[in-house]
C-alpha cells in the first residue's frame, strides 16, 4: 500500500489494512554502473567497461554542462571534477575575461541578480500563462467572429484553466493531508521522546493513540518505517511531501506570486543575455548536485560514489527554480554552456507548456551548429510525450505548432529500474515511440547531495545524467566522434529486452507493451556495447 493511498485513508478517517512492505533488497547502491550478467541488475555496465575495454586507454577531458537548480561546488566528491574559468576565477567584482559575466568561476546563475539575491520559488508555466491571459479572456466567449487562430488560442486557454483547477485541488488536498499526517506524527514523536534516528516500530506499538487519525498515523508510520529502512528516512520523506504540496499551493499554482522581479531583467526581451550572478549553488542545490554526481562523481578517490564518466569537468548553469524554468533562461543557459566549451549538456527538467519556444529552438540550433550533444529527461508524469509534449524537446515548430525540423544531436531519456519485474519501466516515466530515444536507470539512484552528503533519488532526472555521463565517456575516449555520431552509437548499442512493461494510457487505463513500442531505440543504454560500437566507428573513419 503506497503512501498516497494511506494519506487518502488518513484524510477520511479510516484505518487501512496492513500491506506488505516493498523494499529494494539486494540492490547495490552503485547498481546503475553495474552489469546484468555479472551483478544481476540492469545497470549500464560502466565498471565492466573501465575494467576491460577502456583499461589503460587514454582520455581527454570533456566539459559537461549541468543545466539545473544549482550544484554544491564544495562537495567532497565533486570538487576535483568541476569546470573552473581560470580567466575569471577571482571574486573581485570585475569581468576579468570580458565575456559579460562577472566572476563566473564555476559557471553562471540566470535566476539571480547582481546583488546576490536568488529566485528560489517560481510558478508553473501553466500558472504564468493563465495569469498572462485571464484578463484577455475574462469576458470572451467562443463566437463565429473569431478567426481560426483566435478560437484555437481561446480553447487552449480553457483547457489550461481546467488542468490548473485540477492541479490546484490536488495540491490543496495533498498539502492538507501531508501536513495533517506530519502534525500527528510530530505529536507521537514527542510522546516517544527519542531522537528520530533511534525510533523503531516497537516505539509506536507502546503508544495509546487518541482517536482514529492517531491510530492511522501509527499504522502508516510502522509500514513506512519498514519500507524506508528507518524512521528518520520515512520522516524526511513525509516532510518532503508536506513541503512539496505546500510549495505548490504557495508558489507553483499561486497566480498572485511572481518572483521574476528579483532578477531585474526585461523578461519579454528574449535577446537579453547578460543578467544573473555567479552563485551557481543557489538556495537549494539538491537536485543539481545529485545530477552532477551521477555524471561525474570522482572515480579516483575512495569516498562517496562513482559517476559514469571519469574525465569530465562539470560546468554548472543554474536556471531551474523550485517551480518551472523559464524559456528565456533555458535558451541563455544553453548558449552559455556552448560558448564555454561544453560538448554535452544535461537538462534534467521539463514542463508541459512552452512560453517562448522559438527562442529555445534557436538556442538548440546554435548548440547543434557547435557540435554539442543535448540530453534531456523525458518527464515523470507517466504520459506519452507523443501526445502530451514535454518542453523543451527536439522538435522545432512554427507559430501554429507544426513540426518544421528536428534537433539531430538530442537524446530524450526515460527511466528504468534494476530488475526484470514490474519496475523494469519506472511507473512514473514518460515514454513515446517518436519522442523518447532511450531508457536508462532512474530508480533508487544514490548520488551526491549538498554538504558532502549522499542520497537516493529517482526520476527521469536521474536517468538523463546516466546517458549524459555515457556520452561524455565516449567523447572523452574517442574525441574524433561528433555529437551526432555519439548519439548514433548510444542509440545503436542499447540492451533490448523481450520483457513486457505496463504503461498508463491517456484515459487512465493500462496497456502491456515492449520498450520498442514506447521508444525509438527500444532499449536501455549500455556503456560496454557503446564502447564496442565506438571502436567500430573509429575503424571505419580511418578507412
């Protein structure tokens, strides 16, 4: 029984039936780098590749840009692998290298200002679009006097309002019940009177609950302690849930909240490039730090974890707030990464609506012209990206939304798990026969988090950097490869499985399919096979 279902029962005051805890036993912390034949997990065979095919082979450093919410540049497992702009690394308040970005030592932050203030929270793009258009459509009704385009725009607005209202209702419900459960757990913890790290299920057995909700809170706590592997982890997850829904109500879906004024830019001027500050860590660098570690956590030390690539410099570009990123910042982030030598760009973010797609498309085309490979997370909505686009994406479109071209050196990544079971395809992962290129490990991924700590996260946000790390490995050991060749090698070397997976359809029903039915390559990326394929490419190029 999952936590969402338990919260529903908590809300209506019913005591749930005890379910069986689902724990991921016998799955190594480094599973995404392991090999199925050797380790019985569906990793990408990173370790096997280094131990055999790449043993004693020379490599050259490759710059990988992490476009995200920030990276902890002081992390013990990342310090050695950071990109450093030696021409402008002195914090003297001057633009020493004359590139328009003052003291951009580790990269740049496009959601901050010159005073050092940073955007932490922002709306969803859905909220921003409704706020922009609601006065325009306040008195409008569909009529025959509208042009076809006006009717399309109006109907699209009505659909957005419907989606918005649904999301807001869910967020309010989630916030109410997560906070309610957390309050009850907090009261029970006070009664137990022990440090959270020491609390066990036995402590809850000794309690005399007051009322049905405390009974349910105890039942939930006991089940989730078993699943999470301890009370502290369960409590942290519960707090994250309360914060998540609370932030949706307070910021993401709040039409009255608008943090953009902090930046001081002219937001509607998409050509504006030089704004922001050099604080690439920002107020919450958990997500970006986790992503950076998957790509390139130091493989040469004996601490922490091992990233996929072993000769990488991480260039941090902060542009993702707690909320949806903005198209202007995405475009500028891509351009900044390209201008500073990135050969691979990881983008573990996405949204269901676009504000200024032409600006992002132009930046993507710029990256293509400079031989840069872009890797993007497919999204975590269990949706078909062919039907419900996730932005940004590789498809260039005109003003009517018709596809006019495709970014060739772009890889969209869905998420898979470690076993050939119901988690082969992560239940949250988006998919798409025409829009998702490959799959990669995205469940139970242990990686770096701020303050030199480590944590397990999941999402296509974790699968994307696995592929970005693989791309960096290939471009490091085979610098002759172009971005497009690197993509072709990754696509043509996937592990294809006959096992079926279950996907959720648009109408809410489920369907059993193969990975080949929901992606272009039909498989999970594999470093060992990719390096074998790269060797074949190099031999052909020499002939």
